[in-house]
C-alpha cells in the first residue's frame, strides 16, 4: 500500500506544507496561490516555495521565468502575512 505525504509537518526548526492553498488577504490575480511545497526555515525566517514544471527540451529558461512571474503576487502576499521574512521561489524542472 502506497502512503501519501501528510499535508503539513512542523517542528521547532521548520514547517513544511505539501500542496496547500495559501489563504491571503488578497488572492493573487492569476489564482497562483498553491505551490507544490512551502518550506519555512524558522531560524532564518525564510519561506521557500517549490514549484515543479514539465517542459519540452530547450524551454528551461522560458518556463523558469514564467513561473517566477506567475508567483510574484503569492510571494508578496506571504511577505505581508510574515513581515520581516524572506520569500523565495525554487523552480524545479522535470525532464
């Protein structure tokens, strides 16, 4: 039997959210508020948003830029929820 990841795990150092919809004051215009993984490093006060994408050969730069632009509003919304925290997007490309 295959197990599924728990949607949220947390300890005193980190918090990991798996495929969780962010509830923000203002929803991103394009509806991009559900990264694949959200990771909070509590010590460094940094959220890392991980978003995977599948691409055709030769489109890595284009897809990476697209994802960076797509999640700008989400990153700004998280910064509003967590003042003083850094928020970065990690784009993972699957071949």
